[in-house]
């Protein structure tokens, strides 16, 4: 078993353990409406874990790839960070340079993913409303839905990494796609979105291959019919699948964006996991204030366009000394300006039209 596999298994077990605590698996906690205090506490926990992992990578990043000597360091550097210049004959300082770069790529990727996942909140609200989900089941659905999303993202990330290593030109396709998405988002008008549960492709696919129980069964994903002991999935389970696949659709934008920052699929995956888990916790109080950030969509459009252009011109930028930290500065500036503008330039209230009589 490789070093990467061992570290990945340990990381996955750690995340599952924290998720189990969050879900109340060890306290037999029943489904309930998440309070502002609980949402804030778990958001703080995930943000703290995310920042803590940054310092872990900075000091113990060698454990991810099992770097024990200069030869192994050169092998990993050439595979994932060929732009880095190491110090020949000095393993300790070279390793420190590599780990600092890993940590910077991780935190930048985390910030990008967190930002681009903000729109998920609106979509999740729409899904819950369309399927008539009771508020006390939101947390349970999001926990299991995001767990499914993590598995799907894992496949997406490592397939994407393999393609990038085999076909260098794919990075230009990713870049052009992100520029297109950013420009489209900038000109897209805000319109109310509606979803018909019966016509959703995931619902149709599930109903085709699985037995679906037509009535809601409180707090259960599966139910066995007493008459013939036949197993059925409940509407609650279908919502979990819809949430997972909806997140994957959003990942089509965000994962290529992070590949512009790092080619290391493990760093991409770690930043993705912490970002979407943290966002899932913040859903419960961000959902009530997201409408106050009216320029956030414009900021995300600028962010996608910048990252796409960075991917297209990556060779030229590397030749001219454009480092990862500069990407971090630009991303922070874009997000900061969009949030600040939302506060300083409030939306004008529409005056009621005069009615002539």
C-alpha cells in the first residue's frame, strides 16, 4: 500500500468521525431544527479544522506523499510542482520549500472552493422547498448528501488529475470553460428558479431502478413493506441523492478552478472536503443573510474569469514569476471588494407605481 493511500484512508476516517459527532451518532440525537448557536459552533469547528490542516501540511506535508529523501522529493516535485526550485544537496530546506508551497496551494484552493460553493446554498433551499422537506430533516439530508458528494468528487478529482498529467492541453480547455462560465454568470439575470420533483432526472432514474415508497416515512431513508418484506427507498433518500448530484454539477466549475492552483489531486481533494463540509455547517445561518451580498455573484463571475485566464496563460505567468501567493491575493481582493460593495451600495427599494384614476 502506497504512502498516499495510507494517508488518504486516515484522513477519510478522521472526516467520517467528525461527521458522526456532528450527526449525533454517539449521542442518539434525533432529527431537529438546527439553532443559530449550533450552526455557528459547527461552522467554527470546521473552519478551525481547515486552518489546523493548513499548519499540519506546512509542517508534516511530507507524510502525504511519503517523502523521506531527496530522490522522492524530486519525483513528487516533478509530478505536481515542477515550477518549484529546490536547493540541491539540502534536503531539509528543500522539503520546507515544498511543504510551504503545498500549504499555500491548499489554503488558496480551500478559499476558492468555499467561495464558488456559495451558490449551493440557494440551490439546496430550492431543493428542500420543492420536495417539501421539513426543516428538522435539513441537517440529516445535508450530512448524507454531502458525504455522497465527497465520494463523487473524489472520482472526479483523480480522473481529472490523471487526464491533466497525460494530456497537458486539457488545462486550456478547463481555462476556456471557466472564462465562458464567468462571463455567462456576469450577464445572467437573477430569476426565480423552480424545480418539479417528478421531472427531475435523478428522481426519474431512481424510480426506474429502485422501489420508491410514495409516502413520507419520518426520519427513515429505507422502509420494508410488511405484506411482502419488500425494501423501498423513501422520498427523504431521493432528496439525499438529488443533493449529492447537484453538488457534483457545481463541482464542474470549482474543481477545474482549483487545478489552476495545484496539480496535486490530494491537495485538491483535501481543500474540497473541508470547504464543502464547512459550507454545509454554515448553510443554516448563511441562508438567511446571503441575499444581503448582492454583488457576490459579480465577484464570483470575476473570480472564475481570472482563474480561467490564469489557466490559459499559465506558462507565460510561470516564466514571469507569478507565484501561488499572488493568486491568493487576487482572490481575496475580488471577494473583499464584492462583499464591501454589497454593504456600501445597498439595493434601491422599488417605489410602488402610481395608479392613475
